[in-house]
């Protein structure tokens, strides 16, 4: 009984998430020219919502995302190229607005950190595996005598 209810709840939440982003672009924002609208959607899909930060402005219902979508469409109607629209927004808001920032000296840490973490983790796992496989060192004759003496003393006192 609980399983069926949890499945229904999960399905409902998933449906709500899908429909929320589908209605982010309002009908009043759409351009009459289908080619320009397609370009606007492509540009908007690559721009980060500065409020949500984990969604594109195309998927976000935040007021700032709406304003940014309107700016994108206005710039396209004015005749700007796709790159000119992106550059305009980057100049205004910084590279953070791009969901996929370009690789340059300012973003090298951003792009290099995940591979570095994976490499460090792989090296740590490799070192740990090597330590586990290493055979314990053989005891020297002197260490064996000391061990025997300790064991003999502990058996006498116990």
C-alpha cells in the first residue's frame, strides 16, 4: 500500500517538474517569426538563470529569467547575431550567465577541478589497493625471540 502511494507521489512530483519548466516561456514572449524564435530558444537554453542558478533562463519561471528572455528576443529582432546576443549578456552579467563557460584562463580552475579530483581519487584508490596487497614483512630471528618471550611471559602471568 505504501509502495503504491510513494510511486504515485514520485510520478506526481516528476510531472510537476516537467510541466513547470515547459511553461516557463510565456506565450506573450514568443516571436511571430519562427526562425527568430528557434534562435531565441537555442540561445536561452545556454544561459543561466541568475536567480535559480541551476536552470537555463528558458526553463526558469523567475522574473529575472523572463526579463533576460525578453532581452534575447529584442536583440534578435534588432538584427544581432547569436554571438552578439551572448556577448551582450556576458558583458552585462559576466561569464557566470553562460551554462557552459568557455575554456580560458579565467575558467581553467572551473574546468580543471573535476578531472583533478577524479585523478586524485583514482591515485588514492590505487595506493590503498597496493598497500592491501603488500605482504607483511617477515620477522627477523631477533623479533621472533622477543615475540616468543612476550608470549611466554603473558602465559605465565595469566
